[in-house]
């Protein structure tokens, strides 16, 4: 049986950053959120990221990018690229607009619970707008929409390579797995020797 290295994980937490943590900080990471009432380690509006060039191993932003308009989103991705060390990983998860709209158009039985015990039927465009397109159920509304193709394009424009799809159901960095989200991990190229 192996022992979990708590001290080692805590010592490297400053090199892993969870941006827009909301109510879901990740243990052994540096958690950032603009809202001073949320359980973050650093309370700051992003972008820019408050880190020097080439100093982070990983940046994670789950359900954050869609709260920025397109230009701010590109600026945020460039900031992630700048702050990551060569070989560092950037993980981004956003609502999957293509999947959401597909389920709306199918007029099926899909429902989403938000907040707790409040159900939204995805066959109702008002519910789709309230939850995903504009997200009026949150303090900070959505300002841009993505699917896997447009997210890949945005990350590629920022310089990321080796894009890999995040498991929307089982990735341990995601607070709750769900069909309505999509994500990619991208990497800052390593410097050639």
C-alpha cells in the first residue's frame, strides 16, 4: 500500500493553479476567484494572472472561460500560456453548446438540476438560456459560447499544442461530471535543446 505524499503535494501546490474555483477549490492547488466570499487562496480578477512567466506547471479553469467575452477569453488563454513553464498543461472546461443545443432540438427528456432541487428541462429554450447561453442563474452571466471545435481553435491561437479531450464525466479536476460540458488539455511546447 502506497502512502499519499501530503507534504510533497502541498509544496508543489503553488505551481498548480485553479482559476475561477467558485465553491469548488481543489486541494493541493492554488485556488483563485474574484469573489472574496468564496474559498479561494487568492482573490483577484483574472486576466491577467498574478504569476511570473514560465512559473506554473498547470492551469485549470473549469466553467470560467465562458464568463469572459471573446477578447478577454483570448487574453486569458495567452496569460495561461505565458505563466506556464515549457511542457506545462492548461485545462479548460466550458459548457458544450453543441451538445446542449442538440439535446434542445431533440426535445427529449433531458433535465439539469441547478441549484439543488431546481430542475430545468432542456426542451425549453428559456431553461437553456437561463442555464447555459446566458446563465442568468449565476452572479456572473455567460458572455461567450464554445463547443470542442471553437475551444480547440481558441487554445491553438494562444499557442497550445497536443490538445486532448478532458473526460467530462470522470476527470478528477471536475467537481461534477456531466454531458453538458466539454474540455481540453493543451500544452505549452517544450523548448528545443
